[in-house]
C-alpha cells in the first residue's frame, strides 16, 4: 500500500508540472519552437548531468561489484525490452520506441529514493546511461529509418556516451569533484523532471484527449511496457543472489516504469507524430499506478 501511495503522489506531481507547461503553452508563454529548445537542453545538458551525478559517489569494492552487476543486468533487460517491443510493433516505429524504453530518470529515481533510499539510485546509473545511449542511437534509427544511427562514431559523440565515460572515470579513478562543481551538476540534474514535464504539458495542449483514450495501440504499448517487459525482468533478476535484493528491486523499478517522455522529445526533434508519442506516455503513466505495485509485490514473493 505504501508503494501505491508513493506512486500516486509521484504521478500527481508529474501531471501538476505537465499542467503548468500546458497552461504556459495555452497562454502563449511557450511556443512549439520553445518546447523544442527545451527538448535540446534536456538531451544535451540535463540528462547527461543526471548520468554523471549518479556516478559521483565514493568507490568501494561493494559499489564496484554492484555497478558491474547492475550494468550487466541493465544491458540484458534493455536488449530484451527492445526485442519484445520491436516484435510486437513491427510497423509502428513510435510504438516500438515507446514500448522499449522506460522512464527511470525522472520517474524511477524519485520512486527508488522514496521506497529504498536516495543512495540506491546509484544502482540504476548504468541503466539510465545505457537507455539514453540506446534511445540516441537505436531509437533515432527507428524513427528516421536511417541505419547510420548505429554508427560507432555517432555513438561515441552522443552526449550520453560522453557523460557515462566521464562518470566512469570519476568513479573508478576516485577523482574528487569540487563541491561547487558537484552542486552545479546536481542543480542541473534536478531540473530534469520539471523541464521534461513542461515539454509534455506543451505536447498535451496539442493532443486530442478523447482520441487519445480511444486509440487501441496506446493500450497495447502500455501492456508491453508495463506488463510484458517487467514480468520478464522479474524472471531475469531472479537469477541474482539474494544479497543483491536492493539492487534487484531498484533495477526492476527502472525496468517497470512507464513510457519515457523522450519518445515525444525525439519524435518532435525528428518531425514525427509527437502527439501520438505523448499519448503513449500519458496512458502508460496513468496505468502504472496499478501495474507497478503489482509487479513489485510479485517480485518480492518470487524472490
């Protein structure tokens, strides 16, 4: 029950912030071009700071082991997620993108901090990093149909790859980060939820809400993202020893999160049907209040 309450509060907060963005757009304070600019800020500055911030922690043998295990688990779960979503939505690129990638950055982290502890967010640093790199490469190639999105050079130049390299150097090198720099990174990272939901609010202002609830594919996407992928994740994570219970729960929460708002950001940046992309985010977020507690309860009974 506590988890359900935490989820409900998180969703209410997200929609309040989206409501602010909605009102700003309707009031003429944010334009379509302005929302696209915010999207660029999120992708090139804010999300990389979220990744780097996750790696700024004291290196210990336990944390090193946890990082390597969480990184392997994230890679496996994300690969499974992409395959399942692609098989389910062969002719719908936005659906394939939406079903493959969750929302651990500004939905998962606050939830993990509330359910476990703020330090437990470290366990999904690799998940967030890999997810963003895959969105930047595989996700963009889905939307554009260009295989060049998977080129090694492009991957290495991706802001998220740069961020994960910096984060790994800081973590494994034990390099102390000056407090003023660390606080600056944290301040930027903390704008993630607010800016992302403002953009979603702008998108919502352009969506036909009755049409959103009538579109069957939105519910199929939610079924893949909120049920199929998390259930498979429970089975995969069951292979890890019981001493990694907190790590398993954190990674599962990241995997079971609703559709990530980046599907809408990328859809807009590449001239695709971003109102449809927004619909997938909204529907899955609403339904996650039911699915996520059930998935967590199932996992705890299985583990």
